[in-house]
C-alpha cells in the first residue's frame, strides 16, 4: 500500500510526529496512578500504537520503515522507564505495544486507511 499524493503532506506528517511526542512523554513521565490501571493500561498502550501505525501508514510514502520503527520505539521506551523515574519495565506493556502496531497496520488496510487522503482532498477543496 503506497500513500496517495497528499497536498498537505507536511501537515499530516507533523501531526504524526506530535503523536509520537505525546506517546514518548506519556510513557516516560512519572506514573500518575500509583496502583496501576490493569487491563485499561494495556488497552491504552495498544490504542496508542495502533493509532500511530494507522496514521503513519497513511501519511508517509516510505511504508516499510514504520512497522520496525514503532516496534523498536515501544521496546526502547519500555526499557528506558526504569532508568528515568518511578516507572518500571512491564513485558505485558511491550506486548500491548506490539499488538497495537499490528492492529494499526491491519486497520490501515481497511476503508479507514483512506481517512487522511479523504481529509486532504476535503481540505484542498475547502481552501480553493
């Protein structure tokens, strides 16, 4: 799957990098909940990485790099947590990150995988 030509490609890519920044900050910031969130925490990990993969597959032409990039990002952030504060490594978070990346990849192959190109076309028409 190759991304269609986007008029506002820098906007869509910029949004993607802001999403990465939010995930990095939220992953490395001190844990706001002392008791943990249980299954909800895993769902948040999965949703975050699914959203990243889904967005990056639509916004960037070079498709092959995003799967390994996001898998490595999730792994690196999990490994970095014990070194940067009161958080600790959690293997199930790592699995949830990976499941999210794969879910986002599958989602990008559905009709929802054309969301960015649809928004791009509508924005182009609106601004003309």
